[in-house]
């Protein structure tokens, strides 16, 4: 018998909230068993917090990781553009 089968849902939700989203622990936890998968796929809402309206723990972590990836790609593109314009400027003024 899996330990998640005997724990109450409130305790499983509490454990899930403390998982590390950055290290993708929630994705690994989703593979544990069907009951846990079903629980973290249930939609939740927090009054006064519009981004959590009818969103599951899994969808929240997925959105977080897609945000981080988008941020990383924007940072890489900004660095690339900076290097291109910096080299052009140096060449234009004859500094290199």
C-alpha cells in the first residue's frame, strides 16, 4: 500500500504546496500514483488572487516553468542583440 493512499487529502495538498517548483518536483510527484495525480489536477481558487481562478497545482507549476523558459529566452535574445549592436558601434567608430 502506498503512503499517499492512507494520508488525508488536506495533508497531501499541504505537502504539494511545499514542493520545489524550480526543481520540477511536482512533475515527479504526479507520477507517484493515480490518486495523487487526480488530486493535483483538481481546480483550486483563492479569493482575491485572479491568477489562481480554477487552476490546478499542476497547471500552476506548468505555467511557472513556461514563464521561466520565456524569461530565459528573452534574456538570451537581449544579450545577443546587445553584442551585435556593441560590435557595430565599435566598428563604426574605429575602435576595433
